[in-house]
């Protein structure tokens, strides 16, 4: 991943926008990597008798995201909203493989 220039070292909007674009590409790459783990979960869950949606696991992930975002200085409510969308998308991806329970 390309190295980012810290925000305080950006001296124009153009420089700042270049860094934001780099960061957006990195976020997309990380989401693609995460999707690969979701795909692997779709392969492993049948042998463990697990459905696509496991409510306790969903809430565990949300709790961890809220705590981590708060520690990092991100609004936990925003993090939760974003992750719930990501989790729902991930479960739908698994359900295409596993079937909708």
C-alpha cells in the first residue's frame, strides 16, 4: 500500500485530495480482502453446521467495532452504522452460497 502523507503535511487542497484518493483505494483493497474471508467462511460454515447469519456473532463484531472506533477517536455510532451495512452485505454474500435459512 502506498505511504500516505500526514494531513498536517498537506499544504493545499490538491495535495489533500491526492491523499484521500490513496486512502480510499487502500480502504477498497482492505474491503476486498475482507470479502475473501467472507467467501472462506461460506466454505467452512457448512462443515461446522453454521448458518450465514449468527446473531450473537453479529453483535460481538459490532461491540468490538464500537469499542475500537471509540479508542481510535472515531464516532462509535457512525462505525456501527457502517459495519451493520458491511455485515448485512457479507451475510447476503454467504447466503448466495449457503442458501437463505
